[in-house]
């Protein structure tokens, strides 16, 4: 039985649950509960909170299944302190999932969220059915120990992230990609009630430490991917400068059951440049 959703990313209320790790997690849960489709849990990028998910993308996912967005420890409206390792972030996510009694699910991880999603899948393989890795990289991958010097690094490190920073980090330099970026920024402002709490500099520092440790070049770490037996959709823009696209190809090469998808004239935020198309691809993949 399918129940029609009464909410979207723009209207759904913020929810809270206290987990066994002592953290009270803020999350949003909306979409169509469907007996034949598992919920998809979405893990967001560096310095982001619930409001950084593109409404057009997640609402399109929610036409087919429940969507769950979450602030991990210390982020946005969640309590606690943000860990400085990807492993501990994954344990945070697992504590949250246990608290809401979600025993089986699909995962979508974007950027840092994709690092975390890989760890969850390795730690709890019996719970993850399918995995979507967007604009992300394997542990020990290529050119991710530090963000690219210049405009990318300056935008990522800025004490007060701006709209211009997001355009630099997520979109290609072409006029067409930048125009899509401006549309994305407008969509991010559509939610007016119960907006999430902005992330602070402590979150930035902890997440940067975790990202740097994850990105230390180590080809032997790629062997870990052999243990992810689930079907995986691996996607990115064709010129991601923040988490270089070469890492998407590495994931596709080393994951045993991967499907590769590369979007043209796009950078790190390809999923926000092509929200309808990517949602359609994800829904088809998760529903297959």
C-alpha cells in the first residue's frame, strides 16, 4: 500500500530523536511510504545542514519512497560535538538509524556524505540494500588530501560561506552551469519556516580534519571497496574540482557491482545542476 505524502523538503517539520550515543538528532522524514520500496537516507556535504538539500532533487526522490535527511552530531540542530574522523561520523549515523528503528534502507551520500555512506555500508552490510555515491571518493583516493589550491580552497575554507562560494565549489565555470547554479540558490531559499541552524566553524574544522585523513593517498585502501557487494550507483560531473572526478572512476573500477554515470558540463554539484534527471536516475536504480 502506498500513502500519498503531505509534505516536501519545503514544508515538512523538523523532527528530533535521542540516540543511545547521547546525541539528539534533528532530521526530516517525508515522501511516500511504500511497502515495496525502502526509505532512502541522504547524507549531505561538507559544512551543510538539512536546508542544503535541493528541494527539487529530494522532492522528486520522495515521489517514489520515503526520504530521510539528518544532521549528524554537532551539525545544524543536532546536539553533541562533530567528530573529526569519518568512522565516528558513520557511527553517529548508525546510532541515529538505530534510534528511529530503521532496520533496512538505501543510502545516498554526497561528497563527505559519500565517505560516511561507504563506512556505514562496510560496518552494517546487512542493513544497506543499495548505495548511491555522488561526487565522492574512496578512502585513500587521488588528490583529495587537500582541496585544490586557489579559488576552490578559498571558498571551502571561508569563515562565512556565501552564495558565491557555492557557485565556485559546485558549478562549472561555463555560463550554462553558472545559470543553473543561480537557480539552485533560489530553490535553497524556498523553505521559510523551521529553517535549520547554520553550521559553525567548529564543524568546519572537525570535518576538514576528517576529510584530510580520509584523503591521504593510499592505494591499498582501495581494496576495502571489494567488500561492498551491494549494487552501487556512482555519479559525478565531468569536471569536479572539489572531489576530482577521477575518484568517481576509481570507485566504479573497484566496487564489484557499480554503475557509472557522468553528467556533462558539470562540477561537484552536478546533482543540483541536474536535479530532475539525477532524481529520475536514482529512483530507477533504487527501484530496479
